[in-house]
């Protein structure tokens, strides 16, 4: 996608499998491998895009897009439980089978994504041309060659005692110079995203064309918690690499729907 000020490219390999079975089961699986590259720190190019570090060297802004997700898996399904009239089990019209045990269906949407690239910056600025005007340009640090990540993976990470990033991997650039760290890191990302939403419902008929649906929806069924991005100000020795927040909590709702 070209433009007068900024650009972005997106390439992907996508696979989809979809199937409907006669016994009331259907599913859709989508898997995407992709790469997104850009020279801006926002989804909105042009005037509202984040300013470059060096307005006279825009090529230095080329890196992975901050919304790049290299791997994404989405799985959704619906299934009419095989119980009750017309089904494999308890196939009769007695009140228990018809109104209590039969007619239930389940559905789910499962999402699993890789983490986003991390952007490392500093609290240093230079009074240079930025975004077409004389304004302070926020500098990126220099890379020292040390390991960027700590030895902790996302699964065993404890934000109360661990740092996600290694402070010794970065240092302030030399006076009156720009840092050499790319706009986003090529191989260091935030923790991935996993989420499972689930629902169960049952229809009852009344009168000639009326129906009532009862059921429940459950979001983040397994109560997964996702670490927020770590502090990425490389010149802030007290907090750099620290994760100070978490998102995600399990929620549920129960409802009744009338249709006539």
C-alpha cells in the first residue's frame, strides 16, 4: 500500500477448512502465516502517523509493523447434542427427553495468535525536523549485542520478580546521534494471545410459530490472563523490561430469547 508519506506491505499464506456434517456438527478452521512491514508506528498513515526518528532518513524506519502477527489460528464450531427426539440417544417424545434433555446445542470460537513486535525507545530527544516541523525527535537506543530477552518464557514469567527484557542489551546513543535499534525489534515479541469463547443453548417451541431460547455465553472460558507489554523505555533503568499489568478475565452471561 503506497502513499506520499508512508507505506506498508502485507504477505500471507492462508489455509481454511470447513465442514458440515449431517449429525449437526459443523466447524471452520483458519490458519494464517503472515508478515507485515511498514515504516510507521500506527495503522493510520499520513499526517496522523507517528514521526520518524530522523526525518532525513526515513528508510531507517522500515521494520516489522507494530500490528504484525506471524501466526494466527481461529477455530469455531457448532454441535447439536445427539440427545432427544430425532437424535441418536433418547429418541422418544416423553417430556424428559423432549423438554429437558433434548434440543441442546453448543458453539465455540477459539483464537490463538502470536505476540506483537516490541518497540524500544529512550527518553532522549534531539531538536530536529520531525513530522514536517521543528520539534523534538524521540531517539531510539543503540543495541549492545547482549541477549534482549531474559531466560524466562511467557509460561513461567512472574512479573513480581522477573523482567521481560534485558536492560544491558541497550544503551543511550552517543551525543547528537540517532540510535541504531530498529523501529520494532525483528525477533522479540510480547506474549501470545489465547482465548476461548463458549456457548450452550436450547430452543423450546410454543404456539404455532413461536420459540424460546435459553442459554449461556462464556467469554475467556479458561480464564487466561495475558501480560501487558513490558516497559520499553531503555533509559529508564528502574522500570525497563517490567510488566506492570495484566488483561483478560472470565465472564459469563445467561439469557432468554423470544421469537415469534
